[in-house]
């Protein structure tokens, strides 16, 4: 368990206990998990804590006006330093949000955790991100990956051939089924938080069981999933899709797509999302690298609901911290603070940000990709017409509405968004 206790401020003596992974926000707005309305110097969304019991807490300051500080107790006095980037917190460290001080209480790591194969010391961070516990022994990431590719019985009847991708949730491998004509699959290997429990494992697998029922020509199929006890990891078998993701496609072209090139991609993705949403499923991680363009110009949407299912089961580890490195500009604002509030309107935002990128080869925000959490929450996107004056005004208006910060101000359904885009392209 990880406990956060307020020791100073209007919330003094309040305690918040976490037994499973959770992302929480602190700020003046009532939308925050910890809402502090008493001080106007506290930003509406001030900072985020990613909590991964029992060892790890990660702090993100959201570019707050007056900053977030961390400190330790020395001779009965807490010495604070301002956080300039995200940082890991350990037990008995203090977080100061203006006039409020919170004490972080988490379990200290055992004396020394060593890899049972190479004797390397395994950090608590590595444990918190999963993959360090294999049965009754411990194993580092490097030895785990080696075992994965050399042990032909790691997953029954599946031979791991090569690693083809890695993202914030999983590593993806090309594999073949040795019993069914050596058919090729993509296999995602997902390490849960090291001390997750059987109930969480089953909840995640139940979520994925629903996903295997989805069949659509523009969605890569989930074929099955399971848990490998000896590797302490999940595996998901997915349709192997040949082609190039949209980010790589634009890099090869060395230019953005024109409207005629983009049109079929837009409407295939809109149709795929409408299929998901009609079944009350949210993709949650739409971005150019999750869309594969095949040789026949058909697109396939990858990884639908995977991140959401992982977080919903309390197994997310430090997904936001990892996602910010690669996919931050496609995240809807509400995804940054609390994943429990996500609905189809978040997909609409991410899809619009993807469309924007395809037409401009640039992200929706000004400047560099520094302090992206603050930009996602507070900075208005640059109108796409400013990036490219040839973009029609009505298409600019449609995309900007889909990119509104508040979900209530966006298109409320993917059908509504799709209908408006069809009208736009008929006139263009």
C-alpha cells in the first residue's frame, strides 16, 4: 500500500491510501482527485502523481505558475527543492503544493534484489514497471528478453522469432504457431506490476476476451490472450499486419499528405472507430504509429483498448510517464489527469490530432515538445490553416472543434464527427 497524508494546509490530517496502481491529480479545480480550492496560487491542475504500490510514486509538475517542490526531513526541518521535470519519489519524502504539504509513505525496497541469472541488482523502478519476478525468482529485463527469445516453450506452441516494436505498454514480437502450418502472429508481451494479484490478472484477461470478438476490416484482430506464470507476464496474440505505420509513411514521403491522399485514410479510421464505439469500447491510444498502411492502401488500427484495459485492471505501472515520451501530443486533456473519466470523446480528440499530423506533418501545439502535459491541458492548438493556408476553412473549423479542451465542446459522437467531415470533403 502507498499512503499520501496531508500534514499542512486546509486538508491537514486527510489520508489517501492506494492498494493498486492509480494516477491522481492535485489542483484547485474540483475535477482533481485532491482538490484544494482554498488558495488561488495553486493552479487549476497543479501536478500529477502516478502511484504504483508498493514501491513507486512518480511526480509530474504540470507547468504550474508557482511550481511543485519536494523535500526531505533533516534535523526536524524539511528542505524543499522545486521540481523542474518529472521525478521518482521514495518513502518519507514530502511534496509541497504552495501552502499544502503531503507526506508520501511507501514500502521501502527489500535489502537487495538481484537477478537470479546474471546477479545484476534490480532497481525498484524496474520492479514497479513489471517483469522482474519470474515464478519464485527474480530476473532483470535483459535476461527476461533473452529467455523470451531462446526458450521455445515460453508460451505453449508459439515460437518467438524477433522483436518488432516496443511502446509504453508492451513489447511486440513476431511469432509463429508451431502446430498450425507455422502461421505468423504478432505477440505482445506485457509485464504487470510485480506484486499484482490474481484478481487483477483475471480482470485484464476478461477485458481482452471482449476485444477478441471485434471483427472489422480496418482493425487488427485480437486472437487470444493468456498469462505466463513462469515469466510473470501477459501475452496477446494479434493479427500480424504487414505495412508501414503512418508516421513512417510520412517520413518516407518527406511531406504531409494532400487532401485526396488523406481522405480514404480518414474515413477508414472513422468507420473503424464507429464500430468500436457502437460496442461501447474506447480505443484510448490513437496515434499515427498505431495505424498501419498496407500495400493496397487499406489501413489497420492497432492496439484498441489495450492501455485502457491495463489501467482499468490496476496494472498500468507508469504508463503515463512512458507514453509522454512518444505519444503525448495525441492524448486528450482528460487522459492526463485520471483515466477513469475516459469516453469516446477522447478518441475523437486523438483522431483529430492524428488527422492534423497527416495533413501538416506537425503536432497541434506551438514550439518544441517540452512541457507537453501543460500544453495538452492549457495551450490551445494552432489552427491547422496557420500551418497550411491551403487547408479549407470549413475543414479547419471541423478539426478545431474536435480538438476542444473540454469534451462537452467537441463532437459528441464519432458519427457526428464523420458526418461533418463527409460534408467538408464533398465541398472541397
